[in-house]
C-alpha cells in the first residue's frame, strides 16, 4: 500500500518503483520533487508537471547545473534540520527520564 509521502515511478524500461518523497520545492515557476528510492536508498529529483486537475503528472529531467546546485543546498538544509530534530527529541527524552528518576 502506498503511503501519503510515497509515489510510484515508472522507469523508461517499464519497471515501477516506490519512492519516498523527501520534500517538494517551488522555484522559478517549476515544481521540484526530491525523493529517495525505497530499495536502493538513492536520492534523486525531478521537475513535476501536473496533468490537468488530477493528482497524476509526469516528471521532467532537471536541465541545469544551477537547478541541481539549488536542490543540493536545500537537501543539505533538509538533512541539517533532521539532525536538529533528532537532537531535540533526544534532549526531550533525557528530560523525561530525569523527571521520572
């Protein structure tokens, strides 16, 4: 079953693979999707082009180094935020343990 933060990508050879959406980003009139392949854990990105009013659409390759650089910076910020969130969660757990002791 596909979760809300997942999607199925159909590759050029017709194979389908589930990917986990890490985040989306809109810039310069384009909608970017950064995702991780479930099996290989490889991270990639594409430009999402919606088809009409449905939830479905197509992906286009990212065309420029500037776009990749932008997404790399945002991805690094995403991972930095995850690390901060984990540190906060650990601190909260430590505080709860101190209160119980």
